[in-house]
């Protein structure tokens, strides 16, 4: 249990050593379950008394206490946002402005962290006070201070300076038009992109803070999107999303969401696998709710499906439904080859998840798969063939993955996907390369539908699978032979098939 009385006494001890030890103890507790007790005991207001500029020789000796107090308050507010109002009443903003006037980089960095914590505490009234009492009229001092801190952090690869600087820039951009104009005039966009793409230790923390600052900049200045695209940040953002870093993912998702409003950025993001990543986020069990909401909304916006993000909070079933609705909508209506293929790839990547497969089936993916598989690409323009066949391969994989879930296998069969796969094999029987790859994928997809029993064997035979598989068995391609051998082996549990294979001289290999 927290001994608040002793802790407060130690913080205000005449001994700098005792005071610093107590402060370090509070810092270590500030983002734990005990943070509520710290606030209830008024420790946060006691810390504010320590967070002042030294005014005497004795206070200069205790100068290290001031920035640590500011950083500790920032941690407390992130854990207990209600403490922000107490600090406002105690005069925290005037105290911070004095710290910024000091032009001591280490102190400015700590003040930036606390100012950002107050800014993001979720209270419009606090933001309004920051705008009027800290930023307004002081832009000519605060913006240069932020940029100097940023440049120093980049040059020295100092993580705390970098994070503090970009957080201060985020606050300034969102505060006044004057601050935004000065920041843009000073070329901060490109410096932020350099930070985003720089190779720093603790890189995910730097990327998360920088991405959030860029979100603020984009919201106030749409042309920033073009700068981001021109500077090639899309691959980096997608790489970062694949890491699922807790300190970076929310901000990166926010920035990616903004970038989908830019045509070229959206194309690059989709081509880089954004839709598949969003599917993984929504169906990943251990991610935060905020991430799932953002991922579902990104897909909905690309698909032009209306949604209210507020209604999705805490409702994973609705998040999943919206995601899949977006995928089905794009798969059905998109005229963009790249987007069409990306959607099918995303659904394929979701296939191993039983919940995802069930939602796909519930929203009508099976008729869509059947339609795609039955399409005769030989009748299409030569340019269309390649992307259509890529989509057909993904459709065959999705069919197989859905059928692998026992409860869905019979649903897949009922939707005549078995016959659609056989027809797909027949349509692409002549040809190498893409045609052969598609034959192999479609044939392999028959196996999970046929299953361990015999109930669908006759349907496959009646659809013409034997003749097609026999043709593939004699293909010069070893992979094609292997798949044909596997499927014929399954069908040979029918005595008539065994006799027929023997009659035509097909000798199956034992795998």
C-alpha cells in the first residue's frame, strides 16, 4: 500500500538526494496500477511544486529534479487523464511556458512531454487553454525551439529529444494557424519524414510519435500527403504495421487511414498488402480494440462502405462484419485489377481463421468464388488474363481454406464449388506457366472438399475430374504430376476409379 504521507514528505525533503530518490520512486509507479493512488493522494500536485525553474543557488543544486518531475507528471496523466484538470487549476501551463522560455534543451524536452500528455488527455477545454495560454502569441519562440530540439535529436540520435520534439510539433500544429504556417515554412514536413525513415534505436517509439505528428499535420494541411508519397514512406509504414508494435501501430494506422484519401498513396498501400494487414489486425485476438476499429474503418473507406467508428468500439463482431462487408463489396464491384487481386489475397490470408471463414460465408463469398472460378479467361483480353487468373488462383485457395473447416465443408459443396473447381481446371487445361499454376491450385483445392469420406467423390467424377486429373498426371511438370497423383489417390477409394486407372495404365505413386 502506498504511504502517501511519507512520499510527500520525502519529495519536499531539504535533502536533494532524498527528494530525488522519492521522485524516482514515483516515476516508476506513475504508469502502474498504483497511479490512481498517487493521484488520490495529491502526489501529482506535489510534483508540480517541484517542477519549477531554479531561482536560488540552493535550487540550482536541485535542478535535475525539475525535468524528472515534468516527465513523471506526463506519465501520470497518460495513466490518469483526470489528473490533468487538477494540474490546470494549479497553474501548470504558466509553469510550462516559463520552462520553454529557459531555452535549456533538456528542460524543453521534458516540458514538451508534459504539454503533449495534457493535449492528448481527451478534454477540449484543456486544448483550448493550451492554445490560448501557451501557444498563442509565443509561436515565434516555440516553433524554433521544437525544430532545434528535433534537429539536435536527429544529429545526435537522441531518442528522448526526437520524441519530445515531434510531440511538441504535434501540439503546435493543432493549436494555431500561425504555428502551422511557421512549421511548414521551416520545412518541418521533410525533417519529420527523415525521422520517420531514419534508423534509430527504439525505432518503433520514434515512428509512433512521428506518425502522430504527421497525422496532425495532414489534418491541418492536406498537401502533406503528397510530400509523404513523394518521399516514399508507404513501404516503411507497411513494414511497421507488420511488427504490431504497441507504441507505433495506433499512430501508423491513423496515418495510413489519412493516406488512403490520396489516390496514389492508396494504390501503393493496397499493392503493398494493406488490405491483408487490416484483415490480420481485425482477426488477431491479442490486439487492442482501437487497432481493430481503425483497420476495419480503413477497409470500409477504401470500399466506400459507410460506417460510424464510434459504433464499432468494443464490438468485435461488428468490426469483423464491416471488414468482410468491405472486402465482398470490392471483390464484387471493383474495376481496378490491382484492388481486385488485393481483396482476394486478403480474403485468402484470412481463410485459416474459422471465424473469418464463417463471416466470409455468411456475407456471400461462396457465390462470388463460384463466379470467378467459372470465368473463361481465354475469352478475355490478353492484359486481363494475367490478373484474372491471379484472382482465380486466390479464389481456389479461399475455397480450399474454407472447406478445411469441418462445419463449412458441406456448405462449400452445397454451393457447387466442387464443380466450379473442376470447370476451372478444364478451362485452363491447355497452356503452361499461369495456366498450369491455376490447374494445380484448383486440383489441390478439391482435396479438402472431398474430405475423408466418400460422399462427394461421385460428384467430382460426374463433373469430369478423372479425365482432367489423368491429363495432369502425364504432364511434364513434376508439381502437376504430384497434385494429380494426390487427388486421384483420394478418388481411387471408389472401386470403379481404381479399375479405370488400371485400365488406362495409370500407376499411382505412394506418397
